[in-house]
C-alpha cells in the first residue's frame, strides 16, 4: 500500500479550507435535522455526520472540469466541489428555484453539465456512469481529468460496483472510487455484508491501486486523497480508497440507530472528525478557539439567513411544469385524461 | 383484536407462513434483527431463529439465491427494500424465475415482496409501480392487494403457490388502512372482486387507486350517479370475467392505474374489453394513469402526477357526459 508519507505535508491553509467546508456542511446538516423534526422538509433526510473529513478530502483536490458523483453522505464533498447552502436548502425545502425544480430532491441533486453528477438511488450505479464519463473525456481528447465517486460499505456488494470498477480498470480510467466504510448499511453490520479481511483487499481483485485511510483524521484524508487524485490524473488508472469511520447519525433522520454497537461508538473509529480537526487546529496554533467559534457563527449566519430566504420562495407549480421526460418536445405523447 | 394495519397484516402473514411451513424463509436487506426498513418482519428473526436473515446489498444475488433455494424445494420470501430496487435483480426475476417452469417443468415458488407505489416526497426512485412491467413476462403471477384482508390472505396464497409471485404491496396503504380482523378464507388467486356495486359506469383498478376510486364514486353518488368498482387484486392473471360482466351492466369503462400509461394494466384491460366485449361498450373506454414522466419528488407535483379521487371523479364525469 502506498504510504501518504511521500506526499508534501498538508498546509495550514489547506487544512483550514477543508475544515471550514466541513463545519459549514455540519451546521447545514444540523439545520436540516431540525427542519426535518419540524416537518419542514419534503421527503427524507440522510446526513453525513462523521464523514465530513473523508468527503471534503475527495472533492478538495478536484478541479474545474473534473467529475464528481457524490453519494448519500457527501454534503461536505458537494460543497467543496461548488454546491452551495442555497442549492441544498432549495432542494430540501422544495423550492421551485432549486437545481432540480422539485422534480427530484435531497441527496439526488446535481448539475451534470458542471461535472457535478446527480446520483440515482440505486447504489453502485454511479460507478460505471463516472467510468463512462471518463471514457468520453478520453475519446474527446481531454487529458488530465479525474472522476471521483463515493459509496458506502454496503454498496460494494452491488453488481454495479463490481462491474463498474472492473470495466474502469480494463480501460485504465482516471477514476477515484472512495468507500466510506462506516460499518453499517442501514442496520446491516459489515459482518453481514462481506467477509474479506478488509475492503481494501477488493482492489487486488480488480488490479487497481489501493489506499487506506483513518477517515476520522482530516490530515490523513487530505494527504491520501490528494495522492490518489494525482495518481489518477497522471495516468495511474483507477484508485480505490477505503476510509474507515463510523456513521454518527441514523441511516436517515427517521432512524434512531439503536442497533449500532456501543463498543464502536466508544472506540477510536467512533470519534467525530470535526472535533478532532478543530483540536488539531488549536494544537498547531493555526487558529484560536475564538476564531473557530467565529467561523461556526459565520456558517450559522449563512445557513439561517438562507433558510429564511428559501422558505419564502415558491414551490413548483404543477400548472407550470411541462411534464416532459424527453428533450425533444415533439415526443410528448398525449394520453387522454392524463 | 385491536385494529390491524395493512403493514401489520403483511407481517402477520409472514409470521404464519414461517410457522406453518418449514420450507419458508425470509431473506432481504435489513429484514433480520432490524425487522425490515418498514418493519414488515419485526420480531420474526427472534421468533424463527435461522430462518429470517439479512442479505448484503445485492438484489441480483438475493433473487438468484431465492431461485436456487426454490429449485431445492424451499419457499423463500424475499423483500426488496423498495420496489424500485428490484430492477437490480430484474435479470433473475424475468429470465430465471419466470422461465424455469416452462423450460424445465420444475416450478419456482418464490415470493418477491415489492414495497410499491408513491408516497408524498418519495421521488423518482422510491415510488414506482412495477406491476405492469413484471406482468409483461410470461410465468410471473403479479399480485396487487388493495385491502388489509387481501394483503394478508394473498401473501399466504403467494407462498403456497408453485409459481413465482411478484407481490406489489402498496406503501401508501401501509399505515392508514386498517381492519378489525383478518380473514379465514379468501377469494382464489386470480379472482377479482366487486368492491362497489353501481349501474352507470365501471371503474377497473387495483392497489392504492382502489381507495381513490371509492372516494370518487362517493363524490359522484351525491350527484345521483353510481359507479361500479372492480378491484383486480391480481393483475396477472387478469380476471376478465368480472370486468366484462360489469361492463355488460354499465356500458362504460374507466381504467385507473397508478403506473405509467404506456403498456400499463389499464391499457391491457382496455385492450381486452375492446376485443372481447366491444359490443358491451356504449362509449369509448377511458383510462387514467400517472403522467408519463418519472415520479416527481415534490409533494405538489406528485399529487398531480398520480391519479387522485378528484381526477377520477372528473374523468368519470367526462365518461358519463356530465
Ligand atoms: C440497489 C439498492 N438497493 C437498496 C437500496 C436501499 N438503501 C439505501 S441506502 C442503503 C444502505 C447503504 O449502505 P452503505 O452503502 O453502506 O452506505 P451508507 O448508508 O452506510 O452511507 C440501502 C440498503 C438502494 N438505495 N439501492
Ligand atoms: Mg455504510
């Protein structure tokens, strides 16, 4: 396994940039949880608490022109790739002005034209899709592009994951595939999901490069992902990254996660990456507690004022929707009565 | 007995199937100790040790394993977490389970439970109605229970049946539909039910749309029009006798289905009525389906996307020329 040691160290600027995105994602998700409890959200809420360090680290080394296909728990990565508090809240609160116009919601949002892919729920499906996108970039003569996508431990059991990673390996595509190994797929523990010694071993079977990281540790995440993204960009083929961590929330906000093993919660894997990152900032004297508190306040201010704004925005009006699933409007079929 | 929900009826049917038949086992994501995403197998893992267990996140394997187990004489009930995810196991359902008996003479007694249909905020991937899709394939029995009683008795029938059953249980009915007790007997598999008697027009429907249709019929009754409603119960096989008998009485037909219009259950019923009972019709038969787009996420779009009581009432008025 390549060691992140050869990498130049993480700078304070890099670390703080990532930390502030994590913080904003955390504050935003805390707000989403309270809006959910207040019945303000249309549909479900699925949060990424505890996964911010890994998620932000996937997207931070990406550039404009790259591809990012986030999954359920990637609020931080989404924001590092350019998603905003405004678009997030517009989607969750069902504003007509959001990128999905009320047609799809929550974690399914995206802007594919900007390389920010909109996941379908069917887990694993984004792996071959990103591989295909990278194949297209190659066919178009674009070089130096990277495509990153994330999934959970559970999603490594899908056919799409296996087929997609294998196909990407055959084509030696610049795919960075990141597994957030949060120990559970909904209620299902890893012991009922796979029996390989470690998920990282799957890389051997596909002949792709492997990277393992303690995903509670922001610095390690930044180093590992920076290295993986660079390796993909420089022609090293698919990079398989496994980050070990614990889901610090329910599967969704409807779920109390009573099934999570208390031993995991009190183990190092159960630590909160955001708190650890803050401790590191303080320990290294990159900022004071007053400053980190001010950053949080700033994030809260942005989130709260955006909620106020979005709540006044109209929802989609069924009369105005063209109800068209085809780009070619001549293909609209008119079913009497519908 | 306190009142039983549609969801609890499904749980009780699974419990009874496990208790009555040692060949039955439950397999699916989170169905074990957690009791399933909707709690349709709550406590069953404890009650039937070793016979209710969690599957990896692998629909293709879940259904493929059920097929293999069925060949070996077991009666697996597998749960898809949502009907929509059954597409990841589609190959095993339509190419393996559905063809087995025809190819080999060996039946494939699996039950695939599909938590189906739309609920507010469900969106494109947690809302689909897939009964017409599966009904297209020869060899599959497709059940769409619309009542608590049917949810219970049809699931038991599904387990007893030698052919593979796609069991489309409607999530919209899970919690709010209640019954005081569960039936001891039931209509045979493949028989539809006259859910409401009427004389002016026939509505043929199934699943959650039954309740929208009943509400529409009640609305029209206040204007003095009586709609007859047929609840198909199974969409394959399709009970055309009861449909044709009803159309013979009313001369007017409206088919209401929550799935998409093209090639849907409504389309099939209308095709059969026009070819087998054209002379019974006084006016052109009509249908009402979901709109021909993915199921939208926003509740305001969703409530217009699928047929509702008021849309059915409006379509009925047009059919009756009022
Ligand atoms: C193909 C497929 N089957 C089932 C589901 C339902 N489902 C949604 S999330 C989830 C668990 C996912 O676990 P994991 O991949 O570990 O990601 P995590 O939720 O832990 O981040 C399941 C089973 C799905 N979305 N897609
Ligand atoms: Mg997981």
